[in-house]
């Protein structure tokens, strides 16, 4: 019998999974993805066989996690920082406000929410809606300029709050950018944009695709490697553990 498991985890059953796999994210924690029909009585043995990997991955996340910004007791942000824009917004929770307002005056940038700080669900909905508007305002124009500068053609660009993908390109050359990109450094945002633009030419990750990426981003290898831990830039309130 295996000893008692000390780490908490979430189990997800996937019809697409061919075998059991483990993933760890800073906000989602340890997730065990199981194929349909997997006998869950074997789950403890599976976890303990991978105990060394779990411990190593957990320590790696702790080592790379940046110091968190001040937050309220229920995890809502007191301020929001966009390195790409060199902006910091102070978040004010005020039920007397009739609507969400952006205030930029001598007192600095303030985001005024029309919600009580104790109402975490409503506050987060307003924060995410505001985040999407900010990404629409800033990411889309930057993407359009980059496409023109490098002579790429696409049908449309959208922004969405996506769980795992930083960007995507459909067969109709519809580009989707993740709103979370606003929290990343500018060179990583540019890399994701170039990556998706190159998919308008090659809808795969062939040698021809990466050769095209290399033409427009000579540092794509290091940027691609850094994207594997880019989650560290995204605040917990954006992707809370379910």
C-alpha cells in the first residue's frame, strides 16, 4: 500500500487522452488527466510513481514565481501592472460607482470598479471585461502594425481570454490573441504575434514554418523556450484555481 499523498490535486477525465498524464501550473496546481475508463483505484500508485517529478516541478514553480503584487483578502488585485505598456493601475472597489471607469490624472492611473471588494465573483467579472478592453485597445493595433511591417496578410484578429493557448491561427487566417499577453514582456508578445502570422503561410510546425519565423525573429529559439514558463507573468486572479 502506498503512503498517504500529501499534495492536493485535481482529476480531469478526457475523451482525447490516450493515457494518464500529470501537469502542474502555478494557479491550477497538480492536475491528473485520465483517459475514459481509467480505474481510479490505481490513481495513488500512479501519483507515487511520479512523486519525484511532482516534487521537482513544484519546486521549479516556486523558484520562478515572481513576488506577488498586493491583493485583498479574497485574492483580488490592489494594482495591475502591464510591463509591455509600462503602466500600473491602482484598483478601487466602490459600490457607489455606476460603471467601471478608467481614471488617468495627476494621482496616477486608477481603475474604478462598481463592485464591493467582498463580492469576488462580480469584481473578477468586471476586471476581466476591463482586461479584454485593454488588450483590444493595445494588442490589436500592435499586431496590425507588425503584420504590415513584415508584409503578412490575415483575415481578422480577435482577443480572447484563453486558458492555455497564447495565440492561434485558423485555416481562414483568423488570428486569436490571448488577453493574458498584456502581462508579458514586449519581446515575448512580439514573438507570439510573429509565430501566429507565420501560420498564415504555413499551417504547421514544419521546417519551412520555423525558417520563416527565424527570418522575422532571429531570437525565436530562446523566446520559444521562455514561453514555456510565461505563466509566471500572469497574476493569479486572472486564472484562479478552479
